[in-house]
C-alpha cells in the first residue's frame, strides 16, 4: 500500500519533536480524570467480553499503553513515528511497542479484544476516516471494544511550527454526534460518549467515544504480526 502524503507529513513531524512532545505531555494522563475513567471502563468491558490483546494505535510516548497494562489489560502500542516508538520503549521497557500505520495495521483479522486511538486518528483527513475505521473493524474480534479520543470542535487546525521546529501537522476536530455517525456507518454500535470541559491551558473540550463491533461470544485470539 502506497503511503499517503498526510501520513508522511505526520510521521516526519512527530519524529522531529518526539522528545519535546513527550516532556510537554508527561503528566497529561495523570491530570485527565475523566479520560482515565473512560479507559478504566474500557478495560472492564474488554475483560467482560473475554479479554484478549488490546492495541493502542498512535501510542506516541506510550503512556496510555502502559496505563492499560497497569489496569491488567494485555496491551501493546503502535505508532507511526519510529522516534516515538524508541522513546516509548526506553520509558516503558516491559511494554511492547512497534511501528505501524492506522490504516494498515500489521495484524491478522479479528485478533484484538479492544483498540484505542487516543488523539491519534485526529490526523486522518475526514475523507480517509472510513478506511481507518474499516481497518479497526478488520482487526477487532466480534464483540471487541473501540475507544476514540478527540478534540471537540468543527474546524480543523494546521500546525506549521512547534518547539522551534518546522512541522506539517493537520488536526481534525469532531463533534460527538458527527463522529458517532461515522463510527456507526462503519458498522460499530456506539455504547458511550463523554465530553469534558477544557482545563486551564486547554483550548477545547475533549471528547471520548466508545463503540463495539457487533457479535461476540467467541474466544478472542492472540495478536500476531502479519
């Protein structure tokens, strides 16, 4: 599969600022009370559905992956940026991390009990989102749980510079109902939505959406590289 231009730009941008990004957001998850609650509910639902491996796709410096592991989830991280993956491996040496793309995960069909895209699918253009959701559906087992985290808003944002580096990053903001329509059109059943108001220094509300792939009742397989 050829690499879209937005994928190349996103990877190169995060490679350029991996260390600075990780330092800036080092305590973010600790401060996201509602986000952690959503991840806790996700972990419980995955276990109730039979367990199985969970992929944190677009894992960045790996803190959400490590948090899921601490909750007892068999989680591993995937990120587009080799620099982010290297950083995650250094900071969390007991957790598995590998490089990969949201729209072309190196996983067999139906092997995951859950999948988290924590502020990572937001770099996908709206015209390409259906393909990413189809890939999430492919790798999830029947009954598998999906979590999407995003900034709430109607207009995209472009970042051309940060930390004194030239970047080329596009951020897509979503309205919860709008995103839920896309997720349901991809065949998922929405189970929960949460919007938390902005904290100091945070410009927009944060949204969290949980959905499930229909089916279930079968054992979830083990994730393997394709």
